[in-house]
């Protein structure tokens, strides 16, 4: 049960973070570094957030059941693919720096998939795709579209890039949480494991908005 909850929470947090960074890659790099071109590799690299999140969680699970060597080997395999892709792709002028970003994402993707396979074999975990992937994905897609629309509208209304980016991120966070609750993507067990989860659970139960 804890393995299931841990992986689901990593996806619930990692997926919207990746989506938000993807749709606002250029505005974020303009906000932080005043560099528009850095948004191109960041858009590719953004999906590494999701796979890194899953990799970190599954590594902790495997270490917790005494299989400490498995995540090390899997990460090493992922690193090999990263090196090969970095070397192969960055030398192509049309890809260039995006190749390094793609190599990093692929490395974490392979390591996280291998870790997931090991977790399933060793714990007997059965994936509930509806809760684990589909609902967070639906909420993330809607959030991403709304955030991009919000940013464009704010920019066309005369707001600066910094203000438009920060407001859009705030809108995305609030909307994503509301969507998760509306489609029943959170379970009570999930909230109970989060810091302050009991207080949040009590408040939601008072309003009758939480569905198990």
C-alpha cells in the first residue's frame, strides 16, 4: 500500500511540474536568466522532472526492501544511454544542445522504468492506471493549456514577462489541485502521508468535497 501511494504521489507532483515547465520554458528562462534561447533545451529537459521523481521514489522503495544494488545498476545503465545520446545528438547541428537535454531525459526514463519493473516483481505491486496515470495526466493537460492561455492573455494585456509568468504558475497550481479533487485523483491515504495531511483531510471532509 505504501509503495502504491509513494509512486502515485511522485507522479501527482512530478507530472504537473514537468508540464508547467514545458509550456512556460521560455518565460521561465527569461524570468530567471533573461535568456530566451535557454528555453529550448529546458522544454526538452522538463520531462526529466517526472522521471527523476519516479526514479527517486522507486530507489527509496528498493533500498527500503534491502535491494540497494538494483537502483545503482539501473542508474548506471541509464547513464550509459545518456552518454551515447549526448555524444551522438549534440554533434548534429539541427539538434545541438537539445541532444544533451534529450540524453538526460532518456537516461532518467530508462533508470525509472527499470526500477519500476524491479519494484513490481519484488513487491507484487499492481498498477491502477486510472489513479496512477490517467487522472493526473488529464489534470496536468488541462492545467498546461490553461497556464499557457493565461500567460498569453496577461502578456497581451501589457503585463511584464515576470509578472505574467508568476501569476500563470500560481493559477496552474490552484487549478491542478482543484482538478485533482474534482476528478477524485487523491485518496485519503495519500493525504494522510503528506505533511499537514490530517488537517487538510479534516477540512475537505467538512465541505464534503473529498471522494475516496
